[in-house]
C-alpha cells in the first residue's frame, strides 16, 4: 500500500510550501500524541508522508499518509523524532523535525530512614523522587504482620508518625506516582519504646 495520500487536485505549478510544522511534545508511556503538518500549493495534488529517525536514518512510516500522524501507545521511554514530507508533481518539501519525549514512572532518589522514638513522640520520615509529569506522594504503614495501609494522601515528601503509637515496631514506605505509573520506596522501620509521657 502506498505511503502517500493526495489532496487538492489540480494542475501542478510549483512545489508545496509548508505552512504548519509538527511540534514536539512530552508524553507519558502508554499514551499517544498527534502531530500535524499542513502545506499549500498554487495548484496540483498534495501528497503527505511521515518519517521517523532511527539513529541517523529517516524511515518512512507505513500507512502514515495524511496531514496528521498519531504515535503508537507502546513506545518505550526515550526520544523519537518525526518529520513530514509533502510533495506534488512539481517537487517536495520537508517539515521541521519534531521530537516526542516519552517518559516513564518516577525514580526514588532518597528513601525514608527509620529510627527509635519514645512513646508520645513523633519522627519525621522523608522521601524524594525525580521524574517528569506530576509527581504524587502517599505514605503507607504496616505493623505486626498486617497489610500495608495508607496513612497519608497529603502529597508531601515527608510524613510525621502518629504520637499515639504504642510500643512496638512499625514499618513505613512511600509511594510516588505520575501519569506513567508508580514506584514504592524501601521500607523504614520505626521502633517505639518506653512509656507514654503526657508532657511530651
């Protein structure tokens, strides 16, 4: 099947002139974006095709033969460069290239660290992550072999433990997500000891 489509039939006089170039964008994994390109001619037939660069070569994309091209949703994290080629019977022109940046889930750069704390006191845990998109933080706690339960959805990089915890060991972890997915930090153990002091 041809990778070209035709538009604006007539008598060719001169090569096309691109009026709208495709523009780069940053997207998350498992999503798509649509690149657009438009051109004009005095008369004749406009034909479009799209190309993607691999290393230093440009490769024509099969069946991408209209003024708009929608990327695949299964692209790996990385940069992808596209361009549009428009031609008629008199010649062809190439658009500016457009880079699509595909990003994945965040990466945790600082994991929370636990510690010992007396009853009635609190310890503040910290977690930081890097990544594109909107980063969203939540905190979870587990104690005595129980399941992980969410203790904070405040979207903060820190969490202060509850001052009403009784003696024992408590494990905490941070969940960080963006539009592409989420990651979980290493767990941090907080050891609560001693007796409750009302004058904390």
